[in-house]
C-alpha cells in the first residue's frame, strides 16, 4: 500500500485543525507553515475536505478552516478516502470488481484480506487518537513487531 503525498498532507492538516479546535478557524497559510505543506497544494486538499464534509470554511478576516465534526469522530480513513478515494485498489479497481483465473485466482481473497486489514487499522484510529498520541492498543502492538520498522 502506498500513502500519497496528498493523503499525508490531508491527514497532517486535519491533525493541525484537531489540535486547534478550541482556537477558532485556522488560515490555510498557518496550516501550511505549521506542517511544511506547499500552500497551493494544501488549498486544493482543504477544498476536497470541505466538499467531503470534513472541514468547514469561513471567509473574512477571522476566517479559515475548522473541523466539521469533533476529532474523535473523524477516522484517518475518512480523511484519506475524501482526498484519494478507496483505501485499497488494484490498478484503480476496487477488489470486489476484479476477477482472476488459473493460478492467479487466489489473488482476489488476498486483496480482500489486505483491504480488510487496512480498513481495520485506518477506520479504527481517529484524529483525536493521533493528535493525543493515544493510538489504540492493537495498532501500537503492531509497531512493536521487530520487523515493523525495517525495510526488507
């Protein structure tokens, strides 16, 4: 699985908004600077997040962006789906829409299992979890596996 720059930036922007929920709207420039995200790129991401119902925008001198819902009700998967579409696809196709024959036939259940595990992790972690450095125990346990931090 590959996390795009767009998805990474979107999650980071959402986290910045999550920790600033009580401070009022944040300007895109402030988010871009705090997270070292190219401003123009971030504007497009924030617009996608607005259209997807994750953020609200307010115009004017005191304007900016804020989360549309509490941070504990927005999963990391929600953010990624809004800016990048499905969490797992194969050649741009969702696994249930694929079919294989012969020795490749067992690939379909493998892709479905992969999607299920990705969903279990990303749907189970909220912006509040990450912003509060309080990942669910099951996710933290996966980082304790010795090979988790190395590249084969």
